[in-house]
C-alpha cells in the first residue's frame, strides 16, 4: 500500500511491516520468509526493484521502488 502512495519504501520498514501483517492475519510470517518473498517481488522480471543509496562509498539505505518500464 505504501509504495502506491510514496515512490520509495525503506527495505527495513517494509520487512517489519509485512512480517507484522502476515503474523497478524495468518499467525505466521518470519522475517526470513518475508525476506524471501521480497526477493521474489524484486527479481529481474518482477514489478519492483531494490536500490541502494550510498554516501562516502558506504550503503546507508536500501529502498524498494516500482520498476520503471522501459519503452
């Protein structure tokens, strides 16, 4: 839902939020399972991608965004 409102979502916030929603709705939802699900949603043929932002040569943020469609 948040990615439809905002262009970027922090990976760690998405991981925590999805884990909570899964546990709340199904009683299951380990962070590792959700991490695997996010990996599927951000694979090369999937609609989302993970980007990293760097500062002084160090990654300071992992973000998820909707993949831009190439024309």
